[in-house]
C-alpha cells in the first residue's frame, strides 16, 4: 500500500464508525495464491497483491476493471462492489459475478506461481477497460515502463512486473497518479486519472497502466507476472505472461484443482476443513513459514502489522495441523517437514526464536519484542514463542522419517531447552516477559501453559533420556508453580503476576492451560484437585468473557477483560474469533482429559465445545460470507482486522479433529 492509496482511504473513511481510515481491508473479497504470490480479489473485481512477505515481490498496488460498448468512446461502467463471489469447488479459482447495464459479466481469477490471470466472460457487446497500477520494489516513484507491443513491463530496479492481455490490447498507455494538490484536497480522485496532454513522459514514468481489450468469442483476459530481474530474463518473462493469458477457463480450473495440498475425510464439516487448509495454504511461503494474516495496516497506523511470521502463531498452527493430520489423515507430511526445517533454520544461537521474521527468507522483520537482541533486560521478549516451537518439534520428532531432519531437530531442541530453562523462575513460573497479546509484561498464565506443554512434549518424546529426564523435572516444577496463578475470588487462573501481585482478570489466552495439562497427563497423571480447578477455570473464563450484543447475530468470547484495542466508537470489548475458537478447543481438550480420568463431567465440555465451534463454522455468525475467519468483530456484526487469520482456522480444524477422535463430533448451535 502506497501513501497515495492510504490517503485516499483516509478521506473515504475518516468518520466511519467501524473502519479505521488509511487501511487496505480484506474483510470482503477472496484470495487466490496457492504458491508464493498472494492476490486479493475484491467484490468489485479489483485485484491487489498482498504477497510481499511470502515472495519478496510487490506486484499490483491497485486496479479497476469495467466495460463499455464497443465502437465508441462511451463512459466506462466500472464494476461495483458487492458482487457475488465464490471459489470453484475446493480450488483456489475465484469467481466474481458482475451485473452491468449491458449484461452480466463473469470474472475468473487464479494465481499461478508468480503470475495472476483475470478472465472475463460475457455475451454483451462490450470491450474491457483495465487499470492496473504496479509498485515494483515497493516503489510508487522512480518507476518506469517499457512497451513490448502486446505487453508492458513496469520496473524500478530488481523487480520487473509484466502485464499482457488476450486478445491483445487495442490501446495501452501509462498514467500519472494523483498529484500533490489532489492529495491535499478534501475530495477523492477517481482512478484512473485522465491523460495529461502536456506530460510527454507520462507513459514511461509511472506504475499505472490503462488498456482496452476486445472480447473475442465472449472472453477477454488480463494477466500479470512479478519477477526478479536478477533471476528471470526479460524474454522468458514475456513468454510466460503471454502464455498464461491464453489459458482457457477449463485449463484454469484444472490448474486450480491441483493447487491445494491435503485431503479431508468424509465428514459433515468437510467443507470447513477444506476452507481451513486453503486459508493456511494461502498464508504460507516457500520455506513453510506463514504470515499471521494479510497485512491490512502496512503503515502501522493502528497496529504493528500482520504480514510477518510470529513463531507463536506459526508453531501453534503447525502443531494443530500435525495433530489433526494424525487424527484425520490429511496427508500433510510435506507441510510438517517444511515447518520443522524452517524452525531449525531460524533459531537464534541462544536457542530462542526472534519476535518475527520475513517468511520468504526467514530474516529478522521489524518488531518490538526483540529484547534478546538488544542491551538491557529481557522483559520485552515473548518466551511463549520458544515454548510453542518446542512443543511442535518435540511432537513431530517421533514421526519424522528424514534422518537428516531428525538430527537437526535434536540439535535444535537441545539448545531450545537451554533457552527455556534460562527463562524459568525458581518458583516454576516463566520470568517477567511479554504476553501473547503483545501489550503488557508480567508472568502470564498463558506463558506458563506453553512452558508446561513444551516440557511435557519433550519429556514424552523419543529423544535421548538425558534430555527427556531433564524436561520431565522442569514440567513438574511448572505444574506446581501454576498454583501461584490461582485466584480464589475469581475462581480462575489469573492473567498474570505483576510485581508479585495477581492480576486476576479473565484472559482467553489462559485457556491454553487445558491442552498443556492434557500433554502433562501423558507424562504424569493430573491430580483430582487440579482437574477441579481446570473445570472451574474454564467455566469462569467462558462466563466472564462471553459477549452477545443486541445489535447483531455475532456472539462469542472477547480477548480479555478490559481489552480496549481497535474499538473505534464501540464502548465494550470486541469479540475475537481466536478467543472463541480457543474456547471451543479448550472445551474439547478438557472433555478428553476428563474422559481419560473417567470423569462424568466430560460430556458437558464436549457439548460446550460443539456449541462454541458452531459460531466459527461456515454458517456461524463469526465466519464471513466468504468463508474466512476475521480476527475481530464489532458488536454490529462488522468484521475487522486481519482477514483471514490463520490461527483461528487452525484451531477450528484441530477442534473438529479432536471431536472426531473422541467420537462426539455432532455440532450443536447456540
């Protein structure tokens, strides 16, 4: 997103009650991109690249499509937002149905490796008008164009982007973007701007391209390709972009059908499982690292950005996928191996993992929790991230058949255990550090849960006895230390200890204690008193964080008591899909733990899990019409923030898998 586009959005939404001005939202529309490139198709048919974190290429910044009658200079009817959209079957091919004054137009979008194809079909007597604005190397200025007859090349330095059409462009030219006076004016500028007669260089010094394309046999296609000039020859790039625009619809469908990894079982919620795998595939880069979600706020105006790999989110997703694969037979072996290799590759020398990295190469990304890379204390370090990576690697190790990778995992876990021990206090709780929500420091229940799960996973793994014995000892210390977080008054494990005082607010992240204790139960039996406390804790958190506003059908769990982030005009905490899906997962995990202890309360929590799960399933109020789980919802039902967010999709899949394993997977609604 360039500043021009951010300012235009700011003007458009400055006074909006639920939209944060200056963002590039993805709460509507669908994504295509089952390799490195990630392209968003809005309901008005416009496309935009979100794949820089995955590929290192920037591609299309903004675009617009429309039609006008053939044989004249009539005004263009640009496609409106709100068109019906869907995927073709289980594939990544996006279909957008436009209604125009001239007749219906159907749009098909598919990202193929580094190329993206947009095909239009209609019976109307019209021509296509396309506006596509590239920002190679992330630049909005110092950009040039080269015309190659039927194709245009847009470049800055290394990144060269190409656009072509089929049939060939009737006309194609560059356009200058908004000028200073237009940017400073209160009014919005309609794009594309008209051509400026006195700017002789306009066609060569801009990233914006405007072209007209005739329909032939009822179809017209626009295609573009992002390349690195140091890796791809111009001739090869032109050959590729010219070939992809010649693909027929049936060829697009075949390529799209082969793009999604994994298989899903015959299950009542097979559609949700497939949606989860598609989303997690969309968010994945070549190393196997995932962005948390599409980055809607690249200027950090209202957040710290989302287009990065957090090792907490990523490792939790990896563990959920691995456990789901074990229970459902999803055929994701390659995904697990890629994730393991990526974690081994990105570990720091001290055994920990940094705050966040760029998924396209694993290098350090901007962040605010890198205390272990800076001088001073380590409070601004998220120790739970290291715990989450350990839990996945230790769980996966026993199933890994690649001897070289097994050796790398062994070395990685040995160093990681040293790092985890270094951040464990003498009382059995993690030392003062940053929390999972990244907005406070202290000694958190959630961090303790990740430590317990990590130590228990190591202790019950097939690694050498010295390491597993040491991990078992630490697991017992954390198990005992967790009692320090209990609040008799609130009947829950509090959010954190801060300077020795218990902050006993309800926190959905503290629901992680349930799966951690289930992992510990495989090492040593969880005692009855602790089981009773876990039951009471979950019930208290569910009651305390439940929110069912009158304004809409949305309902679910808020993040934590007193959460005032991204509220806009709303006066109470917002509902989070992560928290609601976490609740569903914690309930089924608690049900399974209780069932293993022959505790009759298990059935109640299986029921609770199914009820919460129904809220985030495709027909639930917290799932968008497009099948995505947005991070947050306003009380009026408006989705907000990163969409789709990978973590709740993985939680949903893992919950379905555990319900199936326990034989209690008939979903109930609330």
